C-alpha cells in the first residue's frame, strides 16, 4: 500500500482513504502520548503535596519530581528501543495496538497511587508504551506517504506535540477544583482508538516485505553496515539535543508559573498553568508546521542548524530577569516555537535514514536513546536550582548548552531532501 501521487499540485492531492486513516491513527496515538506526559507535569505539584505532605514537598519536592521524570525518560527510551525492534519484526499496526493499550491502562492505574514509589513504578511502566508508540507510528506514516507528502505529513503528525498538552491543560482546568487523580483517569481514553487500528489499518506492503527478512529489526545488522551505523550515531546525537531542551522546558514550566505566582490560591495556580500551557503550545503548533516546511525548502541539515542556533537564545529570553506570569504568557510561545518545533524534524528525518527492515529500529533507537542520555537532566537541573536559591529559570536555561553539540554533529549527517526512502536494494542517502 505504498503511496503514489502526482508530482504536481498540493501535497494532499491523490492521497487515498487508507493513507489519511494511517495519518489520523498515528496522530491520535502521538496526541495521547504527549497528553500523558503533560498530565504528570500539570498534576505533579498537587499530587506530591498530597502524597508527601506540604512540609516534605517544600523541602524536597523538586528533587522527587526530577527523580520521577528521570525514571519516566528511561522507561520511554527502553520502550522505544524494544518496541521499535518489535515493530520491524511483528509489524507497525500490531505494535501500535499493544503500546496504546499499555500506556492507557497504566496511566489510569496511576490515579490509585498512594506513595511516591508507586508513582515512580507506574510512570516508568507507562513510559514503556509511550516510547514504543512513536517508533511504530513514525515508520508507518513514512512508509505509506509519497515523497512530496512526507514532510507535510510529518507536520501533521508532530502537531500532536501542541495538541496533546492543550488537551491535558483543558482537563486540568476543568478539574481544577477536583483531585489530581481524575486527570489520570482520563488516560483510559486512548484505548478506544485501538479498535480502529486493529480492524481498519492493514500493514503497509513495505513493512510486510521487511518482516520476512531474517535480519528485520536487528540492531546487529544495523551497526554491521557502516553507513547506517554512522547515520544512527549522528541521529542519536541530534535526538539528544532536541529532547533535552524540549523536555526540560515542558517539565519545568509549571514550576516557573508557580514561582511567578506567589501567594495565589491553588485553583488560580492551576488556571494560570493551563493558560501558559495554551499559549506555549500555540507556538509549538506553529513551530511543528514551519519546521518540516523549512526542511523541504532549504534541506534537513540547514533547518536543524537554524533552530539549534535559535533555541538557546529563546530559552535565555524566557528566563531573563524577574520572570512574571505576564512574561511567561508572552515568551512561552516564542520559546516553544524553536525548542519544541524542531522535534517535528525527527518524525520526518529519522525514518528517511534507514531501509524498511530496520526503519522502526533505527528511528526508535535515534529518538529514544536521546531520552536515555537526557534522563539525568531533570536531576541535574533540580540540583542546579538548589544551588541557585531554588531558581527554576536557571534549571530551564542550562539545557540550552546542548544545542552546541547538535551544531557540531550536523556536518556528519546525510541530507535526504528530494530523495526517496532508502530501499533494501538501492543505494542509501549520502
């Protein structure tokens, strides 16, 4: 079911119902992934205050938040690696069903947590499913869309990075006078989409052929090929850079709002956090639409270079001086445009680097190894905050240094603009 489409005309001309269904399903899976991540960021203050007690939270709350987030990122990484391999061996749609059901059930179970340890275990297990969903979904979209439509499809897919947090924030605001536990109950909703995936989304032909290979999903085969091994290493570095910045910004934003809202009631703080989330992800939406378009206009590598240079400047602007609620409302969308917007390039670029029988494996490795490498970042930033008199701004700003590493890695990356997906029998992109 590989796409064919007229070279001329809009990117969406000639697309089939099957292709639109694949994009919709992959998008919904990613929306709920991101919403799940945002739910914890929005609920963590009230959750840990209740579980730990107000005095204990005031003394060590940020450190516990960072610890939970580190375990979440490790789980996300492991899930992405394991289920990425399984998506090449078992098929994209089967893995989508498994991973969505997994993170839906475990998110709902989090509502029953009574101890920090229970929260840590459930967030780790939830992340296994979340990480696996991206690898399967990104590979699925890349394989069923023609070359000219792949970048716009990646924009649509990554728009979930804006829509997911907004859905979580809407829930947070609607339940502002209720227990944090109800937010996690909402995590059961993604399970409904698995019915559509199971019965209406057949496996793409590329994937079916690839599954028959003995080396499908083999990390050994990936690194035995010097070209694909180099692509994987460069993609891992690029993934680390973007993930470090975007995760840090999203995770600590509620703390920035809290620091800028001294003395307000809990319900007001929840509303302010929701409003900042809305404005921030208006910028995210524009960024994830603009970035793949820029990749098509000037190439993948120049687009990454521009955003890698702009992202630390945006982080510096949002944390400059005495941060107020009004300042966050103004600067959050500008910052997220660059910091989170560039992550749209991962859904476009990573699947373009690897052949069908290694596509989910390679893309999942690149995207999710970044999460393993960045897992300690919440701990480091919490420690930095402690040494800087509790300054959340300092913790958010430090991740900006990682973008220099991304700029150094880009010369070693291949340019894939204007080239098809690497076929098993054709030369790979150079």
